[in-house]
C-alpha cells in the first residue's frame, strides 16, 4: 500500500472515539473520591486534566457505562515480506501500539510499549528484520520516526528528534532505502528525504518543498525516480517526478483549466506509467493510468458513479485491488491490468461495511484489509483472491455485549434551504424506548470528511441505555458526493453548511419518532466549529451542545495553527490577510456571536493540539462566561487534537453522560 496524497497525517477521532485496540489488563481508572455516608462517591479527574465548571461526577456513572468503555479494535499495518505474518495496531493498555500476529486468529504479540500512541508500522521489505514506525508526544503530532529491531527489541530514533513532523513513506524497489517527509528545515515546509533507516548518515534531501502538503508516494521500478504528491486542497493536488540523481523535478500533472485532485498514486510495473485515483474530467475520483511519455490519462472505472477511495498494485503488477465509496459503504474490487477490465467482485460475506488498509502480500494471493460496520468493531481480515477464502486475523472484544443487537444505520435525506439534498445516517434506540426520542446530532470534522455507517463504540450507550437517537449528517463540504458538493462551503459560503443543520432540525420536527424539543449538537475539529456555530444560530432550537477541539475564531485559528498547515487551511476557509475576507471570517466566527448562546455548552480540548490550538477553546470559554452563559470546560494536558488515551476518553465519557442526563434528558 502506497501513501495517500491528502492523508499525510491521520485525523484523530474525537467524540465517542474508539481507537484501534485489543484485550488489555485493566487501565487505572480515574480515582473514586470517598464520600460521607450521606453522599454518593464521586470520580476525581487525574492530575493531567483541567476541569472547570463540571459538577462532581457520580461513581455510579462509571459503573453503569463500564462495558461500553471496553470496546476495542484492530487495524492492519503491514505484511511481513517473506512470511505470512502481519503487523497490526491495537490497544492492550492506554493507547494503540504495534503488535505482531503470526496467523489468522493468532495471539496479538505486543511489540511497542510507550505512553503515547504509535502511528503505523512498516516492515523493512527485504527480510523483515526490523520495522519503522512513527510516534509523537502527548498528541502534539510532531512525530519522529523509529526503527524497531525484531531480534533484539531495540528501538532507535533515526530522525532529528526536534519540534518537527516526520512521516515515513514508501520503500525503494531495491528495498534498501525509504523516503520520508519532514518539516525540520523551517517548521513550515514538508521536504522529502531518502534514508537507510539503519544508518541515519545516509540521509539526503531530494526535494525542498514550498508548503506543507508534500509527500513521497512511490519509487520507480529502477529506483531512479521518486513520485511525489503536492496537496493544495481537497480539490487541487499535483504529481511530480523527482530525478534522484540530479534532483530535477518534473510536473507530471500540469494545471489545465479547473483544478484536479489526485489521491493514491503508484508506478506501473513497466515503469512507463503511473496508476492514480483522480477526479480529472469527472465528478468523482476514477482509477486511471497516466502515460509518462505523453501525460495521457486512461480511465478504468468510468462506469462506477462513486469515488475510488484507494488501491494497491500486486507485486507482479498484474492486478489492482481497489475500493469504491458507494454512499458511505466500501466495495472491494479487482482490476486486471493487462485487459483494463474489472474481475468478478470478491465475495467477502461480511455484509455492508467500511474497509481500510487494503494491501497485497508479496505472494500475490493474499489481500489484507481492515473492516468494521455498525455491528462489528474494526478488525483485520485477508482474502485469498485465487480461492476466495476469507480469514479473520483479529477478533476484538466489545465489553461482553452482543454486537448483533446494536442499531443499524438508516440512510436519511432532507432538503436544505436552497433545495439541495443533504444526507446522513440515523441510528435509532431499541423499540423498548417509546415515544419521541431525544436526538444527538454529531457533525464530522475535516471539513472534507464523511460520516459513514461504521462502528459507533461508546455511542451505543446513548442508544441502548439512554434511548437517545443519533444522527451523523454529511453537510455540504463533505467528501464522497463529488467534487462540486465538496466545494459548496468554501470561502464566503461557509455558513451554508450551518444552514444544512438548520434544515436538519426542521426535518427532525417532521419525524413522529424524534423529539425536536430535545436536541443536542456535537462534533470535533471542524465539527466543533459547526457545533459552536449551530449554538449561535439555533440556540432556541437545541437543549445543549458539546464542542471538541473546535474553531471559535477563524482569524486567530489561521494565525495560530502550525505553519506547515496554515496555507492549506487558507485555501479552504479563506485568507485572513485579505481585509475583506478577514472581516467576513470575524463576522461569522462563533466567538463574535457568542452572546446568542444561552443553552449549556461543554467544551473539550487537548493542550498540545497543533491543528486547532487550545487557545481557540480557551477564548470561547472566557467569552461565554463574560456573557454569563453556562459552560463546562475539560482540557487534557497530555492530549492533542482529540483524546487518544483511554483514561482520558473514559473521564470524558463519564462527563458527557452526566452532561446529557442533566441537560438533554431532563
């Protein structure tokens, strides 16, 4: 599996998140504060948490939600190059770590042990004697790259160790070097380097970038050329060829007319072309081949009216495995490279779900992937494409609950203010809850994200135990619905997406099973901005709101977000250096309109967040307080863009349940 251009840094899930995890010894929970005989014991937050305005959390909350905090998941990382074994990411303790699994259903052998999560892992592709992984500190996303020696267990950092981002990339065809990107030169530009991880002295910079959206994608079969991606926005990206001997770079995809987006990219086995996903001359991303001599594009999936999300080329270059995003559900497909025709679709027998990490083993038969659905936690599978045999490599625990009883997703649609159709997924409580049900509207981040019917994790508690319905909308600006739709919220059109939620509130009122008088809105990152904006626009139509790492002021956000991502965000939100745009951004920012907020708000933040700095939440809290508004504030000093550590996730969950019981259900 090569590196996806616009996914250089994985987004950290927030509200109700379940990071890839597995069986674990008990993590020390937040301390239970002893109480007098007349008072119920309460839960004390750990020293790393800043808690302001929250009432005491009853210890009974932890007891009642306990099983819903023990969901786990596992994600595929890499195949061993010579053996039928794999690395996976899962959690035994507080955060995800790297594990080795030697056979389908085999034991998960933990290899890394750090207080912070480990991001990804890639085997040295000659003999698999070591693997490379990335790790930050406290969620700050300034990841360094490390080498793990499988024989000795020694861990060695081979990047600079400073305040820089370093992302391991693809291995050379000769399997002796890897490319990686780093911001170490100036903190803003993501340059591309080549290195032998066994010897940091071999490092050399092969591309000096201008901007933060650069990353290595693949090596040519003769290792003379590096394929590099340049991301400008979700709608605009470019592919470059870098001559590794001379450093000369050539633009493979020059701009002609409207901007074009490229996703995955990988050299063909003959070295004469590059396979890509692109929306060139089409509303959706198609699988295509670019001829290196002429630049001509040959398209293979024009008959599929959905995005091709990702692909992987088999070791022999004969077959491409790819997935299509079909109204939020993933479909696995195979393409015969010689004929350009699709083969019969693999029959997985897993039902509708979400797939990731699709990757060929070097044997050319086994194809690994991660899979989850509303009724199945994320786990790792493989399929033998010659026999069709599907094997499950991990089976993650779900707290002893019956996953088959979890609510399925219902695709729903509504008309927005301008007549455009907006969609989302509705999860309804069990039929034992009668009457109109309270509603949580959970808005995804990005904004170029997409709500899909995946495993809900802790959110199942709201459905099964509190009787609360949950809606995950895909407002304009979401991906998965074509490039026109994703651009509908850009620049001066920012608040049109907020109006989509206003239309959703109208739709909720038409449903005989939903209670429009009891609505809570929540979301993380851009979804946090949406939460704050909805709270200012529709204060009279909601009961309460929960904002996680949200943008409160676009101008201060753009000024204070890390330099390596600032220009990328200006393309999406607008350039605050332009006086007219600055005035507009200040006008629509939730902090400017905070006086309209009268309903209770819960704001959650990570102190080390490099994307949305903690000051965005801090200033929103202070503004609401000055207006005498009710606000709870929770900040974790050892987290970044969302909570990754289980102990912090658990306390947030306890507090969220308390918040919902007090303000949504009463």
